[in-house]
């Protein structure tokens, strides 16, 4: 692997690390929540529980941390006397998701080119 490509890959990894080191994003479950909301736009917490495998208390904690960080917003709606909580991405959450995908995509492309060059 030539030094320029290797340096670019390391730089991309540092950028990804910075993105993920945002305090509320230090959990893989929170990253999955953001990715899920980017796909489905608005989801009930019970659906996020199914996607992440988290229990009720854990999903409420994860969503609360993301909300405190400004990545998601929640809305509580009464449904036949039973409250349902919905979550959706904020602009900050959507921007994070798009930047994260861009960085991962670039890293994968560069890594593949580097791998192909070694053949």
C-alpha cells in the first residue's frame, strides 16, 4: 500500500472517530437508532426496541441521550389511553448520518482501491 493511500485511510479513520466521539454517539445502539430513523423517518420506541434488541429502559435512555445531544426529537401521543412515544431525526441528526455515510463510503472505496493495487 503506498504511503499516500495509507495516510488518506488513516485520516478518514480519524474523521470517523471524531464523528463517533460525540458524547451521545459512543454507543452502537445509538448509532443503530440514528440509522433506523434515517431510513424510516419516524418510529415508535417499541419499533426501535425491536431493531436494536434493547429493552424498554435501555431504549428510553438511549433516545433520551440522543435527544439531549440534539440528534433526535420525541413526541408523546395518547392512543386509547396508552401513550406512544415516537422519535425522529433532527437536522443535526440527519447531517450526522449523511456525513457518517460519506466518510464510511470514502473509506471503503479507498480501502478497496488499496486492496486492488496490492494484487
